[in-house]
């Protein structure tokens, strides 16, 4: 069981952004357990802060960015991957990272200088356990020739990366394998610099990128030759790809125990993997909160034949809920709605979705005890928007109803609901309701 870590004292580094070309001073400060890595834009009014979090990931060309709307203004922090790779490699969980500009400095194009600065500040353990996650099932992302797979592996984080000849720039494909540790990261990955092809330079400049790039902080391949520079490793390009991947994996919600195997991937695939891993983490950490029919009857005033939820199989408080409706040949509508080939009326599918959402609302708004006592409030339907029906629901089908909260208020709420059978979408709608006395 490992413990969270931060730095012992402040540390400062100044440099030019690789893409913006703007000077940026970064001040690293210690932070209490559970803080995470918080970027503070000291150059903006109000000093807005963005905590490194997967929900704030934004894809930008050739770099990773964090974006958040704060006080009505969209705030961004660019090229986070080298700094966050250093944090990951050194095992630093909690930091305040204050910036004087929107893009972190590129420094020498690697994570080495960030590691040196953070190590010079001293690294201390904190009185809090670091949360880990053992990957339980494989996760795979692939598009074209790029692919990345995370496999269960209980001994920490292991990365195997393969980079092909990169359009003839590399003499041969490069393969790098790393078992993550502070010393191995600092020695084998942190010094690897970013790279590009000579033929890409003009296009990057035309796109407004690479304004701070030089032949010293970027390995520029002209054929197999490096322009005005020398490689630190013969496979430096693949090592830098590993560095970027580690920086992007900083957005996984828990310290990951897994073996990641990547081929030709970049930031886009890395972020897709991060989102998939976080979905698995959320699913694994959901409370064992399942309502059976008896509990549903305590909550909802509906009774057969108008009770259209049989059980609740998943519940994430304040966010989403999943219910099941087993459609049988004994449904009363079977005799009158398309007799001989009955289908579940669309209005009843909408009602099933509304009732599932009502279970969530009654729990969130503190109505459970009052409902059991026969009092309290119930949600009444106010409006339906974007209702669509995709395929018929027939006797024998099991309707899976997923409801996600859009707005949760004490009197009026809104949610997005969908119903599926065997993974195929049957119906969807946005539902708004008002809480009224029983």
C-alpha cells in the first residue's frame, strides 16, 4: 500500500512554450493530500484553477490540453503532458502548478528539466493512502494502423510501445518496454525529446504551432538525419511516445496496475484509452446499491399494470440509474395494441423511462422515508423533448432503461433517458418533471 506524495518546498522553472512561443514561468507548490494536480492561471483575472481531471481533457493538435469554463470564461492550459509525465514518473500526487501563461514551457523538449526541478524541491510522503486500480478486463482502442490495449497486470504499470519507421524517417521500427518506477522513468524516458519530420515543419508553422520549437528542443528528422542535433537514445522517438503516454495516463482516476501495449499511437488514442479506463473504474467503484421490486413499490405510487420498472440494477448517486422492465405476453396492452403481433406502446416506453428516473429523484431529494410513510412528494411529468423510437419492443424482450441526470433541483429536474433491448436502441427522450405533494 503506497502513500500519496508532494514536494517539500516551492520550485520554479521558466521557459518558452513549444507551440505558442510565449514565455511561461511555472511555480510548483506543495499541496495537501487529495488535492490532485491543480493548474492555476496566474496571468488571468481571478487566477482561475483547473484540476487535472479526465472530464477536462481536450484534444488539440500535437498536444494535450485541459479546458474548463470558469465564471463564464473558457480557461485552457496547454501541453500538459511533459509536466504531468514528470509528476507520474516521480509519484507526485498533489501539487499546485501556477502558470504565467497558457502553455507550459517546452524546456528541452522532454520531461528531464521538470524532473530535476521537482526533485530539487524534495519529495515527501503524506499521511494518506494512494488509491490504486487493478485492471480487471482488457481495454482496446484502435483506428487504422494505430492501436492501444490495456491488459490486467498486478505489478504496477508496464508499457510496451512500438513505433514503425515513421514514413522512412527511422532506420527501423523502434520498440521500448518500461516497468514504471521513479529511477527507470528518470533514466530511460524523461530525457527523450519531442520530434517531427522536416516536411511537417512548414505545415505546423502555418497552423500557428511550433513557434517555440528549435532544432535543440525538437528532434527534426530530415530522412534518417537529425538536423543540427544528436540523439540521446537511438530509439528516442519511441521513448518520447512513451513519455507522452505516461503524461496522458495522469488523467486516469486511480494509479493504474496494468500492462499497456501501444502501436503507432498519439494523444488522440491515449485520451480514448483514458476515458475507457475511467469508465471501468467508475463501474467497479459503484456502490452495491440495487433496488428490488419491494423497494420500488415503497418509492413509487404506481401499481400493476402501470408499474413499469421491475428492478434497479445500477445506481450512481446524483448522476445516473439503470432499470429493467421484463416485457411479457401477459401485458394488458398485448390484446389491443396490434393484436396478433403486439408491440409495446411508445407512450409506455416513455413512462418506463420516467419511472426509472423517478426512483433516482426520490432518493436524491430525500423523499425515501416520507414515501415509505405514505407522504412526501412525487415527480410529475412536465415535458418531453427529442423523443424518438428506433425499433419495436415485443413480448419476451427485456427493456434496459438508462437515465442520466441533466439538472437536479428541489422542485424541477431534467434527465436524458434511453431504452435498449440486447444493446439496440429502442427509444430515447429528454424528460422534465416537477416535484409535487402526493
